[in-house]
């Protein structure tokens, strides 16, 4: 079983193909309408660990080879654009991602797949375990939020699909479960227009997965048996769900969105099956296989960031207990034709004193006000134009910032935010 310390084996797939959604197919897009974007896959499998206390995994590296062959043979991937990395350290992988930051473009479709050990601590903190991870040393573990943030920083694709073949990975879904919609020419063209970041998990928050993954087997069967040109993300999840149910799997896949990557705007991801020819696709430069120096780069004590929509992540490293950071914010965001411009302090009431709490993520905080929290499990707190954040323990922390508005589609403008150590 790919589990240890409540293991969470991530077979994460980040895919950005062309958009759509899922459901029963009605008619296929014509074969000559392939997009000009590149399909890029980054497949990572770790089964051998420096620490012998980890259970040896035999399937991850095999799965990488199987998936590469399938993508190249049937799903319009050039073999030169499928990168397989086996038994890599966390530092190598982070450096590998950095080297792709100038190679991947918004029009590219990127699939990222991990299969390795994982664990969950304190009920809500997820960690990936690369080859250098030690069972009893948390400083060698890679927090899931840190990995997702690295992908957001380096992979500039507008179309992302993340498949997680992981124990308890259903907890990663923030906005959950929409069944697929029909696949037709109109929906394919509509969903190509907008960025999207979707996620399919192998199970819910309580489901472990074995070394030989039933989710992976159902994925391959779906890719083998799909008869139509377009396979949207939601429909992919439905097909995997049906296969696992027939096989009486103990877990069931879930589907949702990753607003920390792209705020849902109506876009979706579509995987395109080859219909006899492959699009000419330029090659992505392969980064050099090097190992960075084992020194953590210092994080700056001050930073200037800009927030418009979605969740903004900022990493802070502290060395002492009870360190404090000051957040100052300026600027304006237009939140609709009636409320107009709003400062980081937000608005308590709407026009004529009417309540606008229904439009808030947190009803008790001013509408469109600046909020923060220290981790994904902490409640959102009001910051406004100025606030103080205290970190009780030393270490690496994730600060999240967001505008208190549950419908950001018509927003414009931004807040300029300064984060400084006191």
C-alpha cells in the first residue's frame, strides 16, 4: 500500500489540454480542428528511498512508462514533450520546474503526474515524499501547498488538470463536484476561451490507495476505450468512477477546481484523442539533470505583491517564536456597477444600507475587504488596509490573501500589498 504516516500517494496529474467539460457526448469536433498548442507531460515516480524505513513501491516508475506510451500512442503527445523523472529528490524536482518557467506558454497543455509516498499530519497538512525524504525529519518533507504553489509559479499554462492518485487526496478539493455536461462543438469552443484548473482525486478524504493503484488502472482503461475525439475533465472522472465501481474498488474519484491556480471562470479542460495524425509540436527545452546545492535560499524579510482575484500565496520563513509581520494594503477594486470602487477595508453595507453579506465568502467581514489566513485550515481573518500576523512557531509558513467576494467575475482593479517583518 502506498501509505505511511497516513500516506498519501500522489499520482498527481497536471494537465492543460484544450478546454471543455464533461458529460454524455453528442457529437465530435471535426478531425481537422486540432489546436495549435503543445501537449506537454511531466511524469514523476518515486519508489526507491534513501531512508529504508519507507515501504518500497514497485508501481510508480512502471506507471510512468505505461502512461507515456499511452499518451504518445493515442492522445496527441510528441514523445519529445513527455518528460519522465524517476526517484528524484525534492530539490531536483523544484529546480526542474524552475527551468521550465520560460519554456511553457499559456497556450500549452501541461499534464503533471506524481506517484510517490505521501502523508497527512494533524488531520489537514499534506506532504509529498521525494527520494530524499526521511521518515522522522519533517524538514525533508514537501508540503502539498508548496508544491502546488511552485507549479503555479513555473507552469504558465491556461489549462490545467490535476489528477491525484493519493491516499486521502479528496481533501484537496475546494470547490466540489459538478457532473459533466454534454460534449459538442459549441461547448468545446466555449470552454477553450477561459483558463481553468481542475482536479480529479482517486478517492475521498478517508480513502487509502494501494501500491498497484485501482485509480491508475481505471484511467488507462478509460484512455484505451474512449471512442470520441474529445474527453473533457468531468467526463474523464465519470468514466473512471464507473470502471472503479464495476471493479468494486473501495474508493471513488472526486472532481472539483483549484482556485489557487485559476479562479473558475467557465473554462474547462479537454483531452484530445488522436484521429490519425499528430500536430507538429515544437519541443520544450529539457533542463539539465543537475542537483542544486543543499542550502535553503533565504526568503526576503519584505515583499511587495499585487492581488486582484483568487487566492494569493506568499511564503514566509521564521527562525524564532512569535515573530510578527505587518501587512499594509492600498489600491482599489471595482466590484460591480453599483458598489463601484472599494478599498482594502471593504464595505459593510450596500446601496441604501442594504446588506451585501450574501456576496461575501465570510459574511462577518466587510464585502471585498482584504482577508488573510496562515494556512489552509485556519479561518479567514480581516486585514483591511493594515494588520499584524503573528507566527507562533519557527519554520516555513504559507500566508494566504484574498478579497472577500464570492463572485469575482465582474471585478477589476487590484490591491497593492506590502508584507514586512516588524
